[in-house]
DNA sequence: TGAGCGTCAATTAGC
DNA sequence: TTGACGCTCA
C-alpha cells in the first residue's frame, strides 16, 4: 500500500490536513478554486481506511460528473490499490441507477430498466401529448419536459403540482402531462435522468428497511461540488447520512453556476445550521494561479453579497499582467485571439495548455473559423458526440430492446430501421393498440393480427419485427452471452448492415463504420468485464455484461472520444469548470454577452447577475499563468449589428493588473469604471451607420473607442446611440457617397484618435488606407482623420 | 422517404 | 444569422 497516514502532515497544508483527518461529526470543506480539494478528498478516504480501519465498501463518495469520479477513483487506487475498487465512487445518477437496479422491484421498477435520454424523453412526451390531444404548437413539449425536470429536481410529484395555481395553459396541463408521462415510462420499464434521483428518494421513503440497510452500510459519505446539489440530492444525503456524522461535503459557493438547473447553494450556505456541530474548514491557499490572476478574480467575486468570505492566495507572487484585446468586431476578435494563440505556440507553449472560453456556444463559430483559417490545431469541447449519432443510437436501441423489450422509445425508434415498410400509419395503429391494451409496442406487434386496420402485409412486417426483438432478447438472456455477441447479432438481424452496404454511398459507409465501432466498443467492453462483487452486499446480483455496457453508454459520455493529438481547447465558460490551463483567453467581455442579457434588465434579478459574476470568477481562476480578456466593439447578433459596452466585470478589475496590449497601443490598461467614448468627433446614430456595409468585415473603421480613466463610469458623453448598458441594434446601411469628403493625399501624414499619426497609403472614396507605425495599415473613414 | 421551404426562436448543460 | 422543426411535394 502506497499510503502512510503518518506522512500526511508533510503532504498537506494545515487546513487540508484538518479536512482530511477530521473525524466524528459533519464536515464542510470550503474549497476555493485550485485549492487541492480532490487531493483532500482522496487522502481523507485513504485515511479513513488505513488509519481508522473503515472498510472501503462503507464509503460512498459522490460527484457530479463521471470525469470527476474517474479522477477520484484513479487517485485513490494509487493510494490504496485494489481496495479502492470496493468504495462506491460515482455520480449521483450512477449511484441511483445502481441502487435502483438492486432494489427497484420494491417500487415496481424492473431491474432491467432502461434509461431514457433527452431524445427518448422528447419522443415519449410527444406521444403523451398526442394521446392527450394537446397541440405541440401551443404547448412546447420541451418546455413541458423542462418543467417536469424542474419538478423532479425538487422532488415534486404530479400531485404536488396539481395543488398549485396555474396561470397559463402549460401549468394547467402540466400535472396531467407529468402523470401520463410517468405512466408511459412505467409501461416501458424506463426511467429518465431525473427519476434516477427521484425514484431513489421514493424507494428510501417508502421502504425504511431498505434505507436502513444503506444507512448502516455507508458510514462515510463524501460529496464533491456540494454547491451544485439540488433539493433531491440534499434530501438523499440527509436520509443517508442522518445526523451528518460521517458526512463530509466539499464545495465552493463562489463557483455555484448551476442555479438554473436546480442547484441550490443554500444547501451549502446553511450546512452549518442544518448539521449541528459541523466543522468548517476553509481552503484558501491556491496551487494553480499567479497572485495577479487571483487578485483579478477576487476583484470580481468580492462584489457578490451573501457569500462565504474567503480570499485565495498563493506563494506565486506577481505573474504576467492581464491582457485586454479590444477588437473591432467579433471576427477581428477571433483573428486576434488566434494570432496570439499562434504566437504562444511558436514560443513553445503546448496546445493543450491553451484554452479559449466564451459565454455562449454561438460565439464559437467565428472563433473556429479563425482557428481553422490560421491552421491552429483546436477542438471544441462539448459533450458526447459519438453516442449521439443517429445510427449509433439506432443500434443501441436494439441492444436496449434485447434487454428490455418493453422500452417503447427504443421500439418506436427502430421499428422501421432500416426501412422495412412499416410506415407512419401502421406505427400509429400499433401505438393505438398498445395504448388500448396497456401493453408495450413490441407486445402489441406480437399480436399483429388483433390490431385493427392492419392488412396482411403490414401484419407480417410488424410481427417479424417482434420476432427480431424476441431473438435478440433470447440471445441476451442466454447464459454467458456477451455484449459483443448481441451487438453483432443486432447489426446483422436488424438488416442495418445490409442496408448500409446496399446503399453504398460514402455517407452510408461512414455510418456503417460508426455502428461497427459500437460493436467494437461492446467487444472490448466484454474483454474488460468482470462481474462486480460488492464486498458490502455479497448477495447483490451483478448485472450482465450487456446491461453494464448499456448503462455505461447511457450515463457515461464518450469515454472513447479521445482527443487526437495536442489541441487548443475552445469551450463555454460552464464547460471550463474544474479545468485549468496555462493560458486562458476569455472572449466576449461585453455587456449583454457576458454578463448575458438574460441576466440583465427585466429578465434577470440580482441573483442571475451574481451567477454571471461567479461564472466570471470560474473563468478567471482556470488560468495558471496568464489571462487574456477580449471584447469586440461591435458584434453581429441574430443578424443585426450591436454595440455593446464593455463588460462590467472588466470595470471591476483594478487597472494595475493589466499590461499594455501592443495591438491596441493606445489603451494602456484599465481602471475603475471603464467607460466608452465614441471617438473624438461626436458620433451619432446616423454616423454609426456609416460604412459598416462591407461584408468582408475587414476594412471597417473602428467607431467605438474604449478609453479609460479613473472617474467612476460617467455616462457616455458623446451621446451613445444607446442606453449605456444595453445593446443597440443598428441596421447596416451604406453611407451616402455624396458625404464622403476628400482632402487627403497619398503620402501625407494624418492623425487618428486611436492609432496616432500615420501616413496615407491609399484612397478609396471616403475610405483612406493609412499606415500607422506599430499598428499596421488600417482602412479608416476620412471623417475620423485629421490632417497634420 | 427525403429534399426543400417557411416559420420561429435565440444562454449555460451534467447525468 | 443560424438552426431546428414541421409540413409539403415528387
């Protein structure tokens, strides 16, 4: 064993040590960004096992992402070896799935239940609405699902919702839609993600004996990212951990960015009151960033109220100054970020150490264009993609049917895949019959002769689909059958392989490739598969290889989607949480972009804005060595041009933290209250419309000049064409040619408010090309130039 | 069945 | 502006 408890004091700082070794009684670890919390959790577990003699299977550690769980398990394995495998270290959802598979029968859930993803849920909801005669145009099925998800996050049943006053159509219909949706899932032997938690609660509430079993078992419960827990999760923890003795939660209220999906920071903030005698340990020493970056981050986050006071510090004093890029528009911004990234790569920075963040996915397009154009190796970091491909989901649906033929979402998905002459009409009749008889789709197909309206041909086709599913199910149920075998068989018997081959197009062959990859994944899963033995519950039945494989697909992302070669990462701020990079670029630092417009004005209250601020804090604290912030003076959004003022978060960062950005020579740094000055000349709305016409976007003049002073953000004086904080749409319009003035000659010196003095190199109507020393050639509208 | 077209909406996203 | 979706027509 690699772990020796007596060495802990030399491995951890005093606070970490206290957190890792505290015993007896609830513990809240407030772990600032980069303060080594995973380290603390793993050492804590190791210490429990080795120093306190706790059997590993008595330990439950829950996280939010598989990645976090994987990392934790890996680190624990290094400390404890094989014993680490006996601890339950997984996500809330995986834990729920595991417990429900074992105990779900008690609440009427078959152990072979399938887990519906968003697409399955949507399809199911559409069917429910259709059956209820609700027009999907009037009531958006996605919104219904969102509301149901929200209800599940709060552990609310359809009956709970029915008690509430409904003010709109959706709310009025919601309880019944919710009830029928659950009924449909039940018929299908399916659960959705929310159910993995909510039905788990239901199980514990209705069966105290089962709850007691797990309470007795898990002497220690550790929770990572506690600020992200929602009501249901909190309730589960309360039930499992009782008075909280043995409960250790780790989190950071400053990194709470998931309120919108049900997370409730109060779980963390009120932990000391909820669990009497709770010990609170603050980890404020940071091992990731430079002090300068931490200062910038603190400047932003400290403006939030209702936070647990803490301030990160590091021994890495100083650090590279922040850089501010002020770009003309979003394309310019993307190009300049790409340019700087290229410079870094040339200077030897590893691509994997560079990341570019943005608030919304829509911003990624221009960035990707610029990176592609600049031939910079990059990847957009998003969720899974392989398992989201249609053909892969199709084959997976056959596999799920093999295990659980009742799964209607899967049956309806593949009943006519590949095309086998079962059209919409037939499917509709099958569905109606299934609903009428209260049986599953596949069961109904088996009774094809009884289904009203089906002609002999349709009956035959429908029945053979049922036979197909039956064969796969029989194979899956055969003792010793493997996931790979079933997958292979499904590919053949379903006719998918033949269909792709017959088609023969590049696209079809591509898809064939993908489904074969899934078969390959199943086979390699078999190779690594050993039925689990739960040291804490030897009687628990181990799932079959196929079941485990499918669960992996449902709950895990693309484990196999490996990054090929070193690449620069592009991602949303939300996706950046938990990661770290040497060099971080944070783009779109503009009001209405970040903070997002939805958090401003009538849309958002104080809490929304506070969450944006935390998001900014998360973004800043990802940077290890250097942080580059960028904004665009103008930006095309939803087809029209907007001029957004600089983000208020920029204004929160003390100016001394910024260096000089060579590319925007006149803008030295940034002070209190960044404020916008619209060029020297007064710029009015009409003028703003000048010359933004050329669609290539590269020869426009900068109209808006960001300059800085110490005054607390005065209202933009040169009459902003917009209220200072709002975005203003301005239509693109060409300037009236008659207005263009001349008077400039090639070779003569001119002065520009932002670029300084330069030499005229070319004249094209009202656009003058000027070479500015240190800046390069700019195409500038003449009225912004002065003869010198 | 799938290409083509009009409509409509438009954070963030883990499991 | 993009994209997702549903509907229509060949």
